[in-house]
């Protein structure tokens, strides 16, 4: 059973995209917390947000050849939907792993 503090810290890490500090929020939570579950969720959020920024840059570059416009839309939708799902799952007390970058982060970091 997760405590309220654990749930809030995990939600804050995943919420970084929406408050305008996508890399900084999970990094602060990662460094400030000593709990393993919170650190794991902060790593997941940090990895996903770095992946999201890289995908947005690549999509932005590909707009020159017009293939990047649909990619921007897809990446934008993923960047809105998946963090909301992560926040809801973590607040419910469930361990959440992003489907795109989660397994890589869990296996390598």
C-alpha cells in the first residue's frame, strides 16, 4: 500500500510535462526521494519525457518533407494521454510503466 506522500511525489514526476518543466520535475523527485517505488516512477517519467522531446525534435525536422506533420500530431497526443494514464494509475496505487520507453528504462537504469 502506497502512502499519500509516495503517490504525490510519483504524480508530480509524471505531471512535469504539463507544468512546463518536463525534465526538471522528475529529476528533482528522483534526487529528493529515498523510496525505491518513487525513484522507479521518477526514472520512468524522466525517460519518457526525454523520449518525447527527442521525438518532437525529429518530427519538427521532418516537417520539411511534410511527413513530420502527422508525426507531430501523434507524438503530441501520446505526450498528453500517457502521462494522464500514468498519474491515474499511480494515484490508484498501481505500478505504471510507459509502453514506449518503460521496458528500456527498467532494464538499463
